[in-house]
C-alpha cells in the first residue's frame, strides 16, 4: 500500500491499496472513507488540501485530492458505472481486476482491454450534482479561506499538449475568461491511459481523433457553454460532482464542502463526442436533443472539472471565522462560542454605533437592522415560516447612491449577499425564477436560486415610472412570495414546484415599498454627507479589522442560538397584551402581538439571552412604539404614505 504522504497527490493509489487487500469484498469502500476521515482529523489537515475555490484549475494535478465549497445548482439523473471490471492482456491473456469507483475513465495498460463480458464485472450507480461556487459569497469570506489554505501548488506539468490546432474548448473558454485560460487549457491535455468505462481503445487513435474530425462537431454547437451561475458576474469553477454514498441526504441549493478526487481527463470530451455521433446514426430525429443534453451534461473537463466525492459535508454556514458545525447542542459546549458570548455586550454596542453611522445617525433604524441581520426562519407552522423578518427602510434618498453604499457595509458583515436594483428594465428582463429546460434536461438558474441565509437587498429607490410587462409582473409576484412565504416556485413548464428557502430580504425605498414587509421603519438622517462614497470609505477604514471580524462572528453565531419563553413570561405577555387592547382596541391586533414577539425574540438573542425577560419585552414595546410614532409623523407629513 502506498505510504501516507501520497493521500493528497495520489489518492487513487490509496484506494488501490485497499481494493487489492479486500478484492470484491465491499468492505474496502468503507475502509477508504474511514482512512480519509482520519487523515482530515489530523492537525490542520483540511488546510493542506487544495481548494478549487482558491486554486486555478491548471495548478491542480489530475487525480489529486481536492476540496470544493459549493452550492448544488442542479441534480442530474443517476448514472451507472462499472464498480469492478476485468482487463485481459492480449498477449499473455492474464486477467486483472480493477475498481471503477472515483474514476471517469477505465484504467487500461498498453496491451490490455476491458472484458465487458466478464462475470466478475459489477455495475453500480452514482449520482451527479452540478455544483457552482456559493452565489453572492462576500469578498472577505473568499479572502479568509485563501489566507487559511496552506496547500502548496504549482502549475501542473503532468499534461503534455500534443496539438497545434486550437479546439472549440479553447475558444469558448477564452471567451468566458479571456485573461487566464490559455495556459490552463494548454495544460489540460493528457496523453495517458485511455478507455471509457463503457469502451476501451488505443490512446494514439483517440488522440488523433481529438485533433481532427472530432473537434468539428463541437463547432456546430451554436452558443458558448453557459456555466449556469444564479447571479450575474460570478466567477469560479462549476463542477460535475459524482456522489457514491448517501446522496438522498442532499437537495438542490444545499451548500456543501466536498473532498474528493479531481478528474479533468480530456478523453471525456472525446468519448462524449463518440456517443453523440452514435446516437445521431441510430436515430437522426433524436440528434438535436441528444447533442444539447450531452453538451450540458458532459461539458469539456477543462471547463467543468469532475470531482469524485470521498467525503461530503452539508455546511450550516460559510463564515470562515467560526467552527463549521454550529448546531444548538454543540454551541453550548464549544469553547470558542462560550468565550465569544462572554464579550457579547460590548460587541453589540460597537455594532450598533457602526450601523448608526452607516444609517446617517439613525440609531433606531440601526437597532432594527441588527434584528434583521440575525433573523432566520427557525421553523414552519403549516405553510407559515416563523422567524422571517423582512425590513422595509423607507425615506431613503431617491436615485442617490445611499443604498449602494449601505449595501457595501452589509457586504462587509454577512457571508453572502446580493443587491437587486429594482428598475423597470431589470424587472422586465432579468430571470428570477429557475426553470426546467427539457431539451438540455437541466435546471436553468435564476436570481432567486440562493442558499439559506443569503442577504438580499432590494433597491427600490431606482424605480421609475414605467410599464411592467408579463415577465415583470411574474418577477414582482416571485419576490412577494419569497418575502411572505419564504419559498420560490420553480417553473417546470407543466407544473410549478415549491422550493422552501431562508433568505433575509431588506428593502430600501423612498415611500412605502411595493413589496410586502414584516416591518417598516422610516429613515431619519441626522446628517447628510456631501459624498457618500468618501463617507462610507472613511467609516470602513475607521473600524479595526479585529472588530469587524467580531461583528461577522456575532451576526452568524446568533442565528444558531436556541430560544424559549417561560410559562411565567408567557402569562405576563398575555396579560400585557390584554391591557394594551383595552387602552387602544382599534389599533392593537393579533398581528401586532406577533410582531412584538418577533422583535422581542431577536432583541433577546442580540443580547445573547436565550429566554425572554421582562426587561427585553418592555424594550421591544418601546422600540415598536418609537417606530410607530415615527410612521405616524410621516403620515401627517405625507397624507398618502400609509
């Protein structure tokens, strides 16, 4: 068996060792998983694993052990592969068993060929996910992961380019990422052992085909390959992820950290071309559909690499400053968490001051922004999501850069976010809802395909008079459903499918928003900076990086705290509500009680208290009273405001 140092650079050698020891006994697969689990438990071992998020593809060695932080954008149909197959030496007739797990291409020696009729061959099933980098991931998150990673990589020299003509892949990739793709794809061609899991042939013949006629088929495809990122301007690799165990545990939009074997064999494109040609010969009527589906499901490995998953973990959050696992039980015993909770009060006070400056001196709006940023859907009662807290900040200057720079502040605080500029043009032309493309058999992403706990800032101050067309009306409806029900109805042409979500929506507007909101607060600026950009720059430069990191930990950590209300406080709240109704029966409703309880919940959690106290209940009533008074004053100024 290979020595321990090879697990990063030659993981398949490790797998081969276990397979050789155990043969067809399935225990070898469990031993492989346990081996890599133990390796990753060693001191700082995960930091030594190269990440596709941080390391360019051409710096990574084929078949090396890598990791990838990603979101499941789509799930393809399960595929069959040869779990165990047998090769025969054409000269000596010697037979050798091989494993097919963690591979795209069967391993064949120069004089070997796969015996497809061998009784020892086993066919198994694996699932394929199409994964993209986490949409809207903040720059500070990416930088923190880069700085933590200690993997030593250099440009891969294991590929030897053997062609002089540029293929469609090169042209396409250079269109997508023109500044850095030449070296990457010159290095992504390998003359090596070939032979698909379905078929085995001579390397030279295949390589020749790749450099001649086969390339022409690619050129017939009408448009560049779309990496299907949900948000515009996103960068990073998309990957086809092959999952072998427990794939039922994962669903679309889950955020995962994957560890597995990187596969970028250029032979994959050649084999897929062969399949496309064969299908067109068998049934010309199916040629178009098959070509489009093949193109999407089997893109060039140099553009969309494959990862064969050894270990996969669903991430509760992507904040690199916190432990990866933060469930309620572990958060009670974690030393890091208990240490941070002891200094929570000064952190909250500093954050309140910071956000007050960001909101032009409005401390009440800053209080509500804190409550919004730590809010999360903690459960669902029938169809009602409990814990959502969409805030509409009205009174924002129209057509100014205020929202843009407030969003910059939010970006520096939360792990993932997106600012939607709500113009007539955007509402009419942008794709909000993911939809199923049956021709390509894939889910085409939309702006609202976002992972849990993403901050969505909707800038309504840019909205001018104009006509919403049918897509625009559908997009407004989709935003309203997201806010009200925390769900997005994906379009499958013949039906819609509900996808529950947990998105923090913050709306800035001049008057009352066109969209529903759980809470509206009117901005009362205490100062008007002559230059918002300079004001925001100075605000960000004035806060120490260590304090900024505390803000980031604070806002992520408080989402995971448990919360309860004692019977005694429940009785006191009920009595208090009855008294409120007596004094003002017209304006106090059951919805107001629900709102008060939500504000009290997040006010308590913002102070690190996991139970409601009488003091926090009174403070929640005070905040709500101030907010309502301000709205009433605004109504008196603008009679049609409410």
